[in-house]
C-alpha cells in the first residue's frame, strides 16, 4: 500500500505537470493565456493519480506504469511544443 502511494506521489506530480503542459501547448492560441488555469489544473490531476494508486496490483507495477505514463506525457509535451511552437 505504501509503495503504491509513494509511487503515485513521486511520479504523479511530473505526470500531471507534463499532461497539463501538453494540453496547454496543443490548445489553440498562445499557451501563455492558459497558464493560470493550467497551474490550477495540476493539483486535481495529481490528486486523481494519488487517489487511483490503490488500484494497482502491486507497488512495482505502480512504479512501472506511472514511470511509463510519465515518459509518455513528457513525449506528448515535447511533441506539442515542437509542432505547436
């Protein structure tokens, strides 16, 4: 239980930050206009990841899944910045 919670706490913050950032860069118009709503959206997304962490079967599966999701969100953010900028 604690391993899953720590995984979600540690990896959930970059996951939520990268995810919200990718949405902001992909949104039409300048990304600076969505900065404040985006920063406000990071906390509920992070809390949703932490709240869903007990659904993983084991702590190693949580670490692996969240690490892959974080890398995918980072790739999406990089692609959005490259293609949208």
